[in-house]
C-alpha cells in the first residue's frame, strides 16, 4: 500500500486536511483546534456582515484569545 498523497501541481491544490494527513504520516501531527462560524444563510452577495454574524465574530475573537492564552501568549490589547 502506498502511503503517499499525490503531489499538488500548485499551492492552491493543497488543502488543510491534506497537510494534517501528511504531518501524521511523518509523525509530526500537531495539536489542532478548529474554531468555526457557520453562516446563517449561503449564496447572498451582501458584503456587509449581519448583526448575527458580527456577534458571532465577537464571540469567536474571545474563543481565539482564550485558545492562544493556553500557550502562554496573552492579549496585549489594541495597538
């Protein structure tokens, strides 16, 4: 059985699951945390964030900062 993935022809063909799979194959699999926001609806061309999405981003910011702090990196506030 060949445990190699086919070589991508461009950097745009490399997807995140491929990177994780390759890391696992070489024994360098990192701890991974996914933080995701699922939009309320798809397919609109509106470039403005809805209040629901804006609120989700504020919550995501807090989750991200909490996750970063787990590694000893602390929020220094706005520049």
